[in-house]
DNA sequence: CACATTTACTAAATCGATTTAGCACATTTA
DNA sequence: TAAATGTGCTAAATCGATTTAGTAAATGTG
C-alpha cells in the first residue's frame, strides 16, 4: 500500500513550488500569472500520474466540503427516497454530493446527525425535521449555514420551506368523496402536530364542517409497528360501522388500512371507499386501484435543490426565506368511485 | 457568526497545552498520566463551552473518517433502501456513519462516486457493483481498504461478498410452478451478465431442462424506462400465447409485468400464474396476492455490516474473504396457486 | 546523597491542501 | 538613468486536530 502523492510530491518532482501547482490545479494559472508553458507541464504531469488532491485537507483549509447533508424521516419510504434520488442527481451535476440519513422522526437521533454533519463541515442542509429540533435549526441559521426544510416546517422559525398544499389535498379528497355520494367519511391520520399532518387534518375538518357532516378521526400514535397499526385501524373501523369512506393521512397508513379492510372482509369501494394521501407506484396495480393525493416529487426536489444552490452561490434574490407551497393532484382511481347499490 | 473554538482556544483558556486537552478528549488521560484533577477541569470546561472537535482536521491527521461509503443501484428501490436503512442503524451504534449514493448501475457514475469516497477518506466500502468496475474495486483492495460487495460480485476478484441463493431461488420458484400444474413457464429477466441475474437464469434453466420442458426467456435491456418495459413484456406475452406461468427476475420487472398482464386482460393465476424474484411490502396486498422469492433483507444487512466491522477492527479471523450465500424463501401467495379448470 | 525512575505535562512536527505577502528580474516610463 | 510597473514564481503561515519526543520536578533506591 503505497501512500498517495501530495501536492508537495508533485511540486518536488517538477521542481516548482506547491503554490504554483495549487494555482494551476485550481484554474488560477492565468490570474496568478503562471506561464502557460509551466501550466501545461504541470497539467500533463498531474494527468499522467493520476494525482488526486486530498479533499479532507482542502476542506480543512477552505472550510467548504461540497457536500450537502440531507435528513429525511425514513430513506426506505418511497416518498423520501424518490426525492432523495432526484436531489442527489441534480446536486451531482452541480458538483455537490449528498450525504443522507434517516431521522426516524426522532429528535435525539436527528440532533446527533446534525452534529455529525456540522463536524464534517457540510455546506448546506436539507431537512424534513422531526418535532423538537427548533433549537438546532435555529443554531444552524445563526451560524449562517444554508438550511432548507421540506415536507414540514416550524411555524416558530423563519426558514426556507418547501411543502405541498396539504390542506387543499385533503380538502379535495373529501370533496371528491362527497361528489361520489359518500357521507360518513373518516380520516385516519397520525397523532402528530407536525405541520403537514396538521394541515391535512384541517383540510378534512373544513370540508366536513362545511357540509355539516360528522367528523370521525382516528389518530395513530407515532412509531407504532405496522401490525399494531393494522389492528388499531381495524378496531376503529369496527367501532364505527357507519363509515363509508376513509382518507388515509400517509402512504403507510393507507397500506395498513387496506390490510385492515381486507381482514374485515370489507369490499372497496362498495363497503368502504378509500383515498390515500401521498401516491405510491403500486397503488395503480392494486385491485381496485387506489385513488390518491399525489405529491409532486419531481417539483419538490427541484425546488429544494434550486433554493439551496441559490443560497450556496450567494444569489440572495432567489434565496429569500419563506414557504413555497406546491400543488398536489388528486389521482382518481377505482377505490373512490361511486358505490354500486347493495 | 462567531467562529468555532479550536482545541488551542480551549488550551489557552485553561492555561494548559493543546496536547493535554487532546489526550483528555481522547480518553487517554490515564495512559498519558494526566492528573485526574486536571482531567476533570478540562472535561468540565469542554462540557460547559460545548466545544466540538473539528473532525475534518481529525481525519486529515489520522487518515480515518468513521464514515462508511455505501453504493447501491438505486436508493429508491425498496430492496436497497431497506438494506441501507438497517446497515445505517447498525453502523450508527458502532460509531460509524453511512454515506450512501445510487450508482444507477452506471460504471462511469460509480467510478466518480468511488473517487469522491476515497477523497473523503471513508474507512470502508459497501458496494452493489455495476458491471465494469473491477479495476476500481481491485484498486481499493490493493490499497488495503475494506470492501464488501453485496447482491452481486465479480467472479474475477477475490472479494468478500454477501449474496443470496439466486440459483436456488429461481429453481424453487419453477419447481413450485410445476407442482401446481404449470408447464409453459417463462422467465422475464434483465439482459445482464451480472452474477445475481446470471444465477437466477441458471436456476430457471436447470429446473426447466431437468423436467424436459421448453425454455422461454425474455431479456429486457438495462435502463429501459418503465413504460417501455411494460410494452416489451406485453409483446413477449402476445408472441407466446402458450405461456401459463411467468417468473419475473426482479421486483420492478414483476411490477411492470403485472401491468402488462392487466393490459392484456389476462387473469392471474387462471390465465397466467406469476412469481416475482424479490418480495415487496405490497405484494401481499395485490389481488391476487403475489407469490415471491423473498430475500432476507435483515440478514443480508447484518452480515454485510458484521463483515465490514470485522475488517475495520482488524478481526482477521472473521474478516476472511469469500462469498457468503444466504438462503431465500419462497412466499407462496395466490398468484401461483393451481389454476381452476377453465 | 547521588542516581534512577516516575509523574505530569508540553513544544513542535505533522497531515495536505490554500493563500498572503513578497522576491527577483525584466521592461516601461519620465 | 532612476523610478515605476509588470512578470513569473515561491516561502511561509494557516486550517485544527494528533502524536512523538521530550523536559522539569517529585519521588524512590541503595
């Protein structure tokens, strides 16, 4: 295992100074008045030896890392992983790498992750924050580090946020149920006060209240295991036999809910109609195919990275703080169509 | 934005040397005979000021980063993302962070990613390699860097590999079809010579040949878009109306295949029975539920991280090279049950 | 009491880059 | 011809940690 050549080794071999090599390598040959003759000689040698600068040393000196830290709730959730994927691709083109990790919506773990990212001098942060990390986010901003929050945010902080129209999404879903003749509409959501869930709940309540119907909300505790969720939803449905339609607040609640309906032998949509908040590649393959409020993954990703890069490159105009709300789209499939008469 | 305190600042404040502070911070106080009095004083001060060592500087000096680089084909594929998730969790407990990225099975992109990881001095590599990066992997090994390959590997390299019994998996799937009365069994796979696909194909061929049946293989080119795949499978099925059962070589081929069957109005399993290689959280919710060859995600993840940590901590015994083959499990659901008589 | 050993601590080198300040020589200007 | 300007390059400081090779004082030994 021979150890890697440093810029000094290069300099020694070529009988020039490390300074000169550094200038050439950073494209400052002209600016620093290095003769194009020497420049070529250095470039040639570097190319031939395959010299790779040590970026750790570079980061130490410059304080920059060309790395963006990204914290999502769960990288194995298709919503987050597809966003991560698009962001990674775009960042890559701009010379940035993405370093992502799952928070599991756990404040403690997230604090530790932010600490690690700071230690590594990442240049910017993209976070779908769990509850209770306001202080850490504020501290990042105090130190003038670029932070973009997405999916949810903190009302108490003046950050740059990229979210979707959660209120409008669930409101439209309920309206769609009503138009198709459903009247006893339940909302199965998380017991969470995070903005995205809060807004979805408000959209539901507004639509229900506006039509003088009865609210019926099932709140699933956070971090419950999949099989427990199925059980909880089953019990909820058994307790409320009048329910003829259900809006599920998240992707995985919908999946668990479908399982619960299956266990109860309830047919979709003739017994109970279903809509999921957040679409899923597979919803169209279910039978019946599941209606969903689709979030614009591509647009979310592009907006997030655009905002972050604007901050990183000092384009203050584009980088203004505030909340960007992207539209959602109700994708109507079989699971919410009018019921056949029994 | 005040700049962060360095170890020298701490030392200056306490009127001791940076050396001493470093020793204390690294738990070497006793070994280096720092009086427990001074040790406490330093620890107290560090705690109170919230001093955070600069890990970039630390990495530069020690050559270690406590970061593991992980390259998967596609982080939004549930197979890879769930493995990433488990590995991340385990590594975290051992003081390592995971830095993962998607290769898109593209050699060029992967080479670039490996380069970045090397520049950042990651301590170890976990790679699901795309074709054609033998040289890079060899180079990592030459430099004595720990590398674990998983999901697929290179026959030409003596690496540590963690894979599943691909041959056995598809062999068992075909056997299951035969036992349920299917005779014209097709295999829809990728046009790839990577080991995992190769072995799955061999398992199919062996089972078919052993029973004197006719082979019928459909090879989908790599990197084809989802809708094109659906079309290709549809054409394949139309061209071979005799097919009464299909084994799909990967998760996403199965999903596309189901869509193709749907478009052709073919019923599962009465017209065509189906098995997917690689299970999916949603397969049990499809109707009919889809039979699948399930890979032991948890076990793969644990084996990978165990092997890597063994190498990192110098436990040579545990860290021996070679290929670990984990068993797969055929999860029988409705899509492969005996057909009702027409 | 002289010498060896132990204790408690530190100065300075090092990792590999970037960057500031400036040197020596050539050329232009007044 | 002396001063000013331009050209081409480099020495040394710096980023913030770790680590080697010590030193001075206290204690132990015969």
